C-alpha cells in the first residue's frame, strides 16, 4: 500500500479497463456516433429559441413563433438519436427522418439552431444511413465459406 499513489483503490484500474472494454464492444455493435450527432443536433435547436443572448451589451432574442417547432424538432431528433443506440434495426428510417427533420429545422427553428444543429443533424443522419451492422471482414469470411454454386446444364461449379 506504500507504493500506491494517493487515492487509488486496489483493482480500480482493472475495473475501469473492464468497463471501457464493455463500452467499446457495446459501441461497436450499433451506430453510436450517428446517435450522438443526432442528440447533439437536437440540443441547439431546442436551446436557442428559448435563451436571450447578450453580445457586448446588445440583447439578441431569437424567440419567435418558431419556439414550438424548435421544441418538437429538437425532441424528435434526440429521440431518434437514442433510438439509434438501442434499436439499430431502424437505422435507415431514423437516418432519413433525422435528415428531413434537420432540413425542416433550417427555416422553422432559427436556421437550424444557428447552423450548429443543422450540421450535427446532417452528419448524424448520414452516418445512420451509411452504418452497416456487418463488418467487411466478417462478410468476406462468410462469402469465402460458401460452397460453389452449380448451374444446371453447365460443366461444373461456378465461382461466387
């Protein structure tokens, strides 16, 4: 116990490493970054219409009639982000819905949360649509393990 730094507990590093490893495995099996970008897109879209910003003594109020639309769009984007984490089967639907909501936020919600929400939403929706649950190595191994296909009326097996 003398050689341990102050404040460390025995086995703490092992528990932290195990937690990081489990999180990395969990993150790898779903469109994690797409969901995170969707969550980040919803935050500024909700935030900016309800806050009063002061820039060098000049009050900038972005609260317009877009407040209700901003709230609905932001909450839906955040819901889609969480959905991508826990129901990755709907990734294409969530990606397309996120892209459409993000594009709708540009005219309806103060330029899509002053362009922050717009950019995060476009990236998140694109990542959700592009995410593939099957890594290329596993797909290559799967197709290599398939037996050759025989075509009726030919001389022998055909290649994959």
